[in-house]
C-alpha cells in the first residue's frame, strides 16, 4: 500500500470518523482489532482476532459492492477507477489476513492496519469518495 517513505504519520482511524455510518462500523471493528493486537496477544485471543478479521473483510466487501452499485445507478463516470481501488484494497487486506493465519504475528498485522490500510483508506476517501460524492451526493451515502 505504501512504502516507509510514503507513510502518512498524521493518519489515524479517529481522523477518518467523518464518513458514513457503514464506514464508521468498519472503523469501529478495525479499532477493536487493533486494540486486541496491541494487547499482549495470547494464544486464546487469536480466535477473537480471526473473528474480527473475518467481520472486517465481510463488511468491507459488502460496503464496496453497495457503493459501486450506487455509482452504477448514478452512471458515475469514474466508477472503474473507483472499483479498481476497492479491489486493490480488498486484495491487500486479504493478503494480510492470510499472512496473519500463517504467521500469527500481531505486530505485522497491526502495522498493516495502522499504516498501510489506514493510509489507503484516507487516500481513497480523498481521491475517490470525495469526487464521487461531489458528482452525486447519493453515490456514497
């Protein structure tokens, strides 16, 4: 998602709370997941982390599909670029999820969520969701 030189150190999930209710639900889950990862992740917590990762992935997929369907109905001209960015994020999230299942490394997963995914989210809001919303206010709400 980003290299160490591109990391937006000012980005935090709290900064992104101006978005809609569905995105706020996703952010709530991500913050819960990060808190679990930040705690000394004992073996028993892995099941909880697995469940949270599954929920975030499902919610993300559902949100992307709903958003893209609204854009299709509104005939949003930049839909393909928007959808491609969604797919990029989903692939990267799924890759991080698979690495978690393989390695059970809470530091690696937390780093992905707090840096790479949060940076992607902020950039996506700025470069994709905001223009879509200006095109049609109902596109992303």
